[in-house]
C-alpha cells in the first residue's frame, strides 16, 4: 500500500531567506520517493527550490525566498508499507 505524507513550511519576507522542511514516513513504512513545490503568489519567479532529496526515512526540501513576501513550500514523501 502506498501512503503519501506531506509537510509545509513558510518563510517570512526578507532578503534571500533559506530554509527547509522535512516529512517522514510513519512507523512500519519506508520512503520510496518524494518531491516538493514552492509558491509565492505575488512573485513566483523569486521562489526557488534548491534541492529535494531522501533524508533518513523521509523527504527533505531546501528552498530560498528572495521575493520580499511570504512563501509556502511543500515537501511530500511516497511511503510504502513494509
């Protein structure tokens, strides 16, 4: 059975704020893949996902915000029951 878990993070406005968010699989599951998305509605070209990768038994997204407004970043993990 495949389970999708997600976690979001926000960065406040500022000059090139870099942050990350991590989502982990539940007990009895293992991560098989994942991904991410980022959104700044007012200045979408100034939001960037720097990297998205497996981290432990989850998925991590590192993102940067140079928009001067709040950014929403989403990390998601595809988890398979053992």
